[in-house]
C-alpha cells in the first residue's frame, strides 16, 4: 500500500532538512506505527504521504502510484484524522458529517452509525463548539471513516481521550484493519503502538532507525529472565533467573518448593526502553 524510498524534505528557508532519506513500506491490511518525539519528522512524513507537501526528493508510492501522480480522486480512497480537530464549530456533529460526506462520489456510511462507533450517538445534535477536545478528536476519527477508506492515516488517535474512549478507539482501529483497511499511525504513545501495530518504525531527527514488529523488538532488546518475589523470614525477597533452562534450575525449583511465592514476572522490556536503547534519546513530548 505504501512504498517510500530515500525520502528527503527541507522546508523553505529551513537551515537543515527535516527528513533524511527515509525508506520503508507498509503492506496491505497492516497497522504501521510511526513512533517518535515531537519534532522528529512524523507529521512531515504523513503530510507527504497524504499529498499535502510537494517538493520532496525520493520515491513515494501509495496504492501502486506515485503520490504526486494522484489527483483529487486520491481522497476518495484515503481517510485522515489529524491530532488537532478541524470541524465547523457552528454545525452539529451530524451536520458536520453530512457536509463532509457530500464531498465523496460514492455512498457513505450512515453518519449516525459512524457516531455510534466512537460513542457520540447521544451528542449527534450538539454543536461542535460545545464539544470537549476528546469529543472533537473522536469526531475527527468518525469523519475519516465515512467513506470506507482503503488507507487510513491517524495522527495521535488516542491523545486527550479518557481510558474508556481510548479503548473504544483502539478497538475500532483493529476492527477497521480486520475489515480490510490499511492503517498508518503516527504517535509518541508507546503503549498504544504496542497494543495496535503489526510493525513500527522509530524516527528521531528525521532519520528512521529501526522498523520491526513490537514483539520482535522487545525480545531482541529485553532480558530473557524472570524475577521471583518470595517470602523469606517474614520479608519479601527477589531473585532473578534465566529463562533458558528455568524448568531445571535448582535455585528456582527450591524457591517454588520451600518458599511462599508472591510474584513471578518475566523481565520483558517496554517499547519505550527499546526506543531509548536504539535511538539514544528519551521520548520527550
């Protein structure tokens, strides 16, 4: 669905390039996460992919065609949800969706149904100016799905959402993928990326440092060990044992047999720890 080779971009009058030769691909029906701190080049890459930036160097193909070769018909096939809401404030949610839905050449999904997907069905007749930030973000997502896009671009899709609605949106993203869409998601939230993405790419200072599945990265950079918490002389003690050969480890077996075990945790690393190890940078927002 997406093929990028040696993508470079410099903003007019900028002292240095924003993107330094990015190369990656996104398969059909994949959720691909683009992870990095603010200012790393995530949004610039996404704007290039959705046709908002020209004048770049390198090769950018989307759905088998150079992105610069698409016309207005491109937007019949893709959906975009930006991090910052951009709705008509004086219109209600349903009026917003009906207005934007009228721009598509093919029939759209019933706007009331799309609002139900994001939990806004009871606020469909409320003016968007009365919406909270989180409600506006969910309306953004609803609008991006109206026309059943083949390729969905999401920018920080759970930013500003409470845990319940964040879960609702994450489940919706997985459902859209399972129904055949491809998702390109930019985020700095490593937990969301770990839960949703089939593969991720780390970007810092306009350079792509690694692309792989979250589980693969955590195995590669994590410790293959378990931490055992147990009671000894009335106190909680901890010992760490290698995963390899654990079933025959005499020290581990002795604790299981003779002590009261309180906890056993594998020492799997987090994506944020992997990011820091790979890039040498903390994930500052």
